[in-house]
């Protein structure tokens, strides 16, 4: 028995050394393990007495004998695991990927984590910056750091509320400041949820970005089925915008007056919404005028998606914006993107077009899909690091625009499991800065790195 076990371990170790990369013959990509495999996992801590020393802890769990092999990312041979913590020195500045291979029943699973070393030693959480313990809003000194929330979550008092207060200084209502919520019937407004959000923001010294006065996807049914004349329809819209903007004058810093007016079909015509049908093609300008008349100081935005990825839709947006003249203050690019696109060049093109028009730029609904091709069932380290790099890229582009064009960068959610993307696309997704346990992800540190 002993001999067989020795041969088994020898084969396994030889098997690992023979694999030029993770894709060995029996390699099981993370998240694709079958029940009988054992998933490698490990944690690390930086020595409190020597910042160049890392302690590795093999946290793999499973029934049965399995064999563990380390690669410390230092270019040396793989090392067999030993009981207890493993001490590794990283003296030279750079980025190192640590890999743990676990072999069980002839199958190998892996876990990888990336660390970074700067002149001060191993960077906490992989973030080599000023401390890394400061908040997003403290690090972003030239623009508002935004996210979304819901009235039911704001005062729940839990970690959601605490993170809102500690990390962000701008709040957008995910859905409760839209027409279908604020104006549910022709005879009544319901500002209760909006009031709660605005009240929370005022109590916590946060901006409110109003989203969105007019959106074809959040139009009340009674408006869609309006039976009056076109003139009566326009008067109703004017009353709604005037009432809403006036109510929050001095409390809401900015409004998306119109959201997603452009169709995705060839030439990007205006969507044939009930507003276009009953108020004409210039309904957008009319709505901006209603809002401007209600509050001369509020910042007025046009908001839409695929503004970076689609050059044709971006061009159509700029044509729409140019037609608004001085009625508009800024453009919201929603930034629902992926770890692998759109490119930095495409994102920069959006920024350049807004800046060249002397308008404010709002990266309004940033989330970065880690699983756009549905090839993952869990967030791997590699994909998490790629997502981190994309957050760094997007934040760096935003942070590089001129001060006068800066407004806010809003992420569309706090923690991964609350993202709209999961239901929308129907596959696992981890697009935000915090995981489902409210833990900062590498993406969070990528945001901070984008500010350096
Ligand atoms: O919270 C209530 C719940 O109490 C109720 O039981 C349930 C069923 O009625 O509804 C829940 O509210 C839903 C809310 O999402 C929270 O899940 C609303 O019905 C639903 O309409 C709302 O959808 C929002 C959607 O816009 C429409 O307003 C999404 O959260 C929100 O992420 C999404 O955001 C849009 C932006 O505004 C514009 N850009 C695209 C983006 C994604 O679609």
C-alpha cells in the first residue's frame, strides 16, 4: 500500500512538473470541478514584523487524501506543501502570481492569487498605494464617487448603509426616481421613496443624481395609454417635470432628463416612444426646457448606453446633444461594460467627445462583467485580476479628463449579488467592487489604482 501511495504521489508530482501550464491533461478549470474533485484554496497574510514576508495557508477542504503543490511565482520549482503556514520572502518589487495545485484521485484543481510588491514590501490586498485603507471618496478628490441604492436598503443599518456612508458621496436611485414610481396614476404623485433617498443623502452629506425623468422603460401604464389630446399630453409632461424638479430644487444636484432616447437600429433614430409620438421629435428639447425653467441651477444630463462601444450610436448621441445647445450640462455614458471590452481607445473617444463640447461627463452606471461569455461558474483569480485592470483603466480615463468636465463616476451597485446583470443575462456574474459578503474585491483596489 505504502509503495503504491509513494508511486501515486511521485506520479502526481511528476505530472505537475510536466504541465507547462494549467491546461494539463486532467486539468479541471476552476468552477468546473465535479463532486469527487477537491477545489484548491488558500489564503495569505503579510508578516506584521517583516513586510517582505508572506505566510501562505492551504485552506483546501475535502474528504480523502489529496496532495498539494505550491508555485510561489518566484520562478523556482514547484514545492510540496507541508502542514501549517508556509513562509515565503518577496524581496524584489513586482507582481507575483501564487498557485496552489491540489491533486486528488488523479484530478488537479488550482487556486491562484496575485500579490504586488513595492518599495515598502508586499502591498496589503494587492494594492500598492497611499495606504490602501482610505475610502474611494477620500481618494477621488476631484469628482463624486457614486453608487445606487433603494429606499428599503438605505436605513437598514447594515453593511450596505455603512459602505454607502464610508465609500461614496453621491447616490442615484436605482429605480425609485423614475416616472413609473413617482407618478403612478394621473391623479397622484408618490415621492415617498424619492424623499427617503434624498433625505438620506442630505443627512449624510451626499449628492443625489436624479435618474431619470423620462425613460421609455419606466413610463407609467396610464401615460403609455394616455387618451387625451397631444396638447394635454405635453401639458401633463410639463407638469410632471416641473413638479418633480421643483420639489427637489437645491437637494438634487442633477437629473437625467431623458434616458436612452436613441434606438439601436441602423442610423440610431429616436425610439418611437409615447413621448415622441405625442410631443414630436423635439420632445427631448421640450423636456430639457421644462426642467431648466423649474430649476436654473440643477445640472441637466442626457444618459444612454453603448456610448463607448458603438461609434455610430455615440455619433448619434452627440448630434442629439448638439441640438440641445445650452440647455444641457452633461452626458451620462452608462458604462455597462465587460472585462474584455470596450477598449480604452473606445472609452477615451466618449470622454474626448464630451470634453470637446465643454460638457460634464458622468460615467453613470459602471459595472464590469467578469463573465460575459458565461465560461465561469465562479470568479477565478485570473478573471478577477482582469476585472481589476479594467476598473483601473476606466477610472484612470475618467480621472484624466479636465477638472471642469468632471462630475461623477457612479458604479451600478454595491455588491455583486445585487447586480441587475444576473437576472438580465441569466448567468453567474460578479461585476461590482464588493463581493456578496461586502468584502472589497481586487476590482475595488483597481478603482483606487486608477486614481494614482
Ligand atoms: O423592490 C421591488 C420589490 O419590493 C417588488 O416586490 C418587486 C416586484 O414588483 O419589484 C421590486 O422593484 C424592482 C427593482 O428593479 C428592484 O429589483 C422594480 O420592479 C424593477 O422595475 C427595477 O428594475 C430596475 C430597472 O432599471 C427598471 O427601473 C433595475 O433595478 C435597475 O438596475 C435598472 O437600471 C437601468 C437604468 O435605470 C438605466 N440603464 C439600464 C439599467 C439596467 O436596466
